[in-house]
C-alpha cells in the first residue's frame, strides 16, 4: 500500500481518536480533582494501595491519550505507528512491573486479591494487544489493523473506570469510618 492510501485509511479514524483523546483528557482532569480532594489519605505512609490504584487509572488514561495523539499526527506511516505503539506498550508493561514490585514490597497479600490482579491485567492485556498490533503494522503496513485498537481503547477505558470507581468507593467508606470514630 502506498503512503497516500495508508494516510487516507488512517485518516478515516480521525473522529474516533479525537473523541478518545478528548474523553481521556477530560477524565484525567476529573481524576486529578478526585486525587487532590483525597490527598491527605493518599499521601499516608501505609496507603501504597491507594496510590497504586490512582496511578493505574492515571496511567491508563495517559496511554489512551498518547495512543490517540499518535494516530492523529498528520503524515504518519505504518512504521511510525508501529514504533509509537510499541513505545506506549513497553511503557505500560514497565509501569505494571514497577507497581507490582511496590505493592509486593508493601503488602505480601496483595497478589491474593483478585481485584488487584484484575486491575493490573487490564493494562497488561491492552499492552500485549498493542504490541501485537505494532508488529502487524510493521510487517504488513495494513491500516485495517487499527480496528484492533478499539479493543485496546475499550480495555483501557474499562480499566480506568474500574480503578476510579474503586477509589471513589474506598474513599467514601473510609470517610464514613473516620467520621464515626472521630
């Protein structure tokens, strides 16, 4: 496929990625507000779990924003997308590994909690799929591979929503407990 045809095919995704970039940026803003409101409990020494949870939501939304902006860059070709997708995925995998180590050092029982593993799995699955998409783009140059990025977007959005909801519920429950005991 020549560059003009590739560009035209990728450009057909413009509105989708513009919507994803806008939504992820707006959700990042809301997450900042939520974290700022509960900053005192987040910064407590024993709250590695809360910081990790907020970090996962933040990371997933940043990856969505980055993925969207990469696709929206004018004049991109298959190799640019493949390299960019690989970079985003590797960052995600390294971040998961770092968070897993931090959680394991802070609490030896964290792996036993299905919710923690599930939350890490969202990003892990999305990153592995993004690597597969990058490899396919690099090998074939077929822009139809971008259809699979909708799965990445969905998984990262679900992961962010799951993590954000858990943060909200935990903060609300802890606030109720503090108000009863205080």
